[in-house]
């Protein structure tokens, strides 16, 4: 399957098998994030890999993120606004998306999570005050593949030369 096909067939996975992810596969996912482009190559990111079941359980206390506890691991993506005040959020987001795609290419599902209380996550994981928690992404082997949801057609969202 081509890279474009993989991207077009990726789904957000919210049910995971209990299988562990091999260290070399985990490292390849993290390396995909590390290699992401960033504004002026500032690389204003830090990633916390949460694999401890107790910590995953505590992270899964929101309304829409219960599945974190079932994940093999969850990456907490943090940005440093002192390193890149204007672009740290976008740069961390690009790095996390690289991880999502690298995982999917290796048969590992993921789900981008915005349901968290930043101060609680910082306290739980000892994240320095200067950093911003941008997003959490859960990873694991899919227990099921969700049905695709309809996407808007290109002619509704793409404009050429002018809006």
C-alpha cells in the first residue's frame, strides 16, 4: 500500500488489544516525531511516553478519553513557547502527526486526544510550568477498525487563487 493510501485509510482507534509494542517499533514512531519539520528548526517539543498502567488510568479520567487506559502507550506532546512563541503549537502538532502516520504504517492505531486538563496532566507527569501540553495521542494495536466517517468533498473545502 502506498503512503497516500495509508494516509487515506487511517482511522482514529479507540479500542486497543492488550499487546505490547516492541521497543524498536516504539522508537521508530518517536523518531518520526523527532524528524518533523519545525519553524527555524527550533524543535520546541518534548514528548512523554506514558506506558505505566496507573498513569494511563489517571490520564483517562475525562469524558472522551477513557480508552487511554487500554492503550499500549500514550504520548503527551508538549511545546516550549519560549523556544518558539508563535509556532510551538503547530510544530508539536506536526511532530505528533508524523508519529500517528508512522504508527499506522506499522499496523498500530492511534487517537488524537484533546480531552484533558492541562494543569492536572502537568502535575501528574512533572511537566515544567513553562511548557504547554498541546495534545495527547494514544497508541496500540487496534482491537477494531472504526467505520470511516464521511468527509466533505474537495469542492466544498478547496479554493483556487481566491476564496
